[in-house]
C-alpha cells in the first residue's frame, strides 16, 4: 500500500483517540473485523495471534466492557480501565499479547490473553456490546476464506460483507515486525492502494521427475491488488525458442498450465509471466527469462524411496534428550539400488510452505542399501546418515 495512505489512516486514529472527549454507543455493523492473524509464523500462536477492528462511523466508539470470543465457549470481556477508544475511521488491534518483543512485533492495543484462541482451521470471531452482536466473522480454513500461515487474512474493502470468504484475501505484500505479513492498525493492502505488479508464489511442477510419457502440470498462485488479467507459462526443451501456454484459473488464485510429454533426456526450462489490468507484469522466477526453472525428463530414476514417516512422535525419538512434537518427527529415505546416489540439490517438501523446503547439501550421498533419516530438528544422536 502507499505510505501516504497508511500514515493518514494511522494518524486519524491517534488524533481522534487523543482529543475526542466522549465516545458514542455502537450499532451492529458500526465496528467491524477487518483483519485476522490466526496462524503466525514468526512466533507461536499463543503469543502472535491478533485481529483488527475498524470503526466505519464518523464518531469514536468506546470498546471497554465489550466482549470478544467465538460466540460459544470462549469469551473475554474487555477491561481497559474504562476507555478503549476506536476513533472514527480508525483501528484497534486486539491480540494474545501486547509485548512486541514476544508477539512478533505487532502493535497490539489491547491484550486478551489466552481466553480467546483463533483456530488455524475453521473458527469464528464475535464482537458484542452487551447482548448486541456488533460483528461476527466465521472463517472456514480454506474452503472460501484464505488459509494463510505467517500472513493475515484481510477484508478487501472496508464496506464489503465481511462474513463472505470471497471478500477476504491473504496479505502477501506488507511485512511487519519480525517478518510476518499484515497491516495491523492500518488500512488493508487493497483499500485504495496504488497498483503494483501481481505477486507469484508457490510455483511447482508435477511430477517432479517426469518420464517421456508424462505431461507436466505447472501450478502457481497469483494475487494482485486489483485483478489478474492473464497468466502465461513459457517453456522450451533442449534450448531454442520458448512455447507459450495460457494458464487457467482453477480457483483461490491458483493457476495451472501443462507442458506436453518430451523425449527421454530432454532438459526442460520454464518460467511464468503474470499481468494485471493496469498492465503491470511480474515473472517467476524473478529475472526470467534470464533465470529459469528446470527439470529433466528421465525414464529411469535413481532407486531412492521414502521408506518410513513418523508424523506423531511418541517421545524423544531423535535421542537428544528433549521431547518435541516437531523436532522428533522424521522421514527416512532408502537406496534400493546397487550404486551410490548423489542427493546434492534434491528437495524434500510437504508442499504446505513454498520457500521453506529442505534442500540436500552439496556432497550428500546415500549408499546402496543405505538409509538417511531426516528429523524436524534438535540434535539427533545414534543415527547413521
């Protein structure tokens, strides 16, 4: 978003909160939920969850004494010593913690502690003044609403119906604090922000190691602050000129295109170009076509298999003396062949977090009949490979 827009909204909130002597009562729809961080990545959920309220009216509103929760078992009554003002056209951020040193650097105006927990999947946020429900948002964990990790979901227009998933989007442009994405306490990214090029994320091809009989599916998520005009896939096999394939919008901002089967041994290179209605363009990978994504068509693959997976460790599986539900998880690889296999540059991923895949270091090999065990973390002891 433009810096001028951000500062103007933020200043309005500070000015009115300081100088308006009294606040008016609110009616349903006057104060609305406009941004939700239900799954931060920079810090844990117990410190980094928050949501933002926006005052649609031209008068300040005092939130002290109101309740927030899920409308059922979770509820917290705001106790701010008599005054928690959300200015006319201003914002208030409520979160698990107001300490920016531990909450991911979010400017939380009021901390509600552990009485309200934002589910990473489906959940509901309800704002009430006494018995009157002022606003309520029931998000669904990805069916119609966004389902981000390390980024907030934002209402795309302050006047839009905020209980409709189509009116929410994931923030992919505004870093704050310790590295998550969002605009806590400021206008959302699409609220009149100046147009910029589309953002391309999550690019991948499948199958990862295609044979000569395989068509290859290339997919990517493309988001723009206005709307995406077109997404194109460019590919070539064995050098030479690129061929163009229009990519199809399959929903939730995901686009797909197909590269046809190519002969065994072909080195394939590809990139994506996305344009918006303002004529701005972006490329993946950045720097394309000078920088390209690639794969090789191979009918005979190295005989390495995922041999064992532990997703729910029962204890200190990695033997480092610490029980940790993430660090004690493991994936085991097995070489069923008769020769060493060089894993340098190979990638292990669960496809949930593009950009955070594990890349095997240069010189990593797996011997014939040998194993490599990869743990989630810690200091594994007593394991070969």
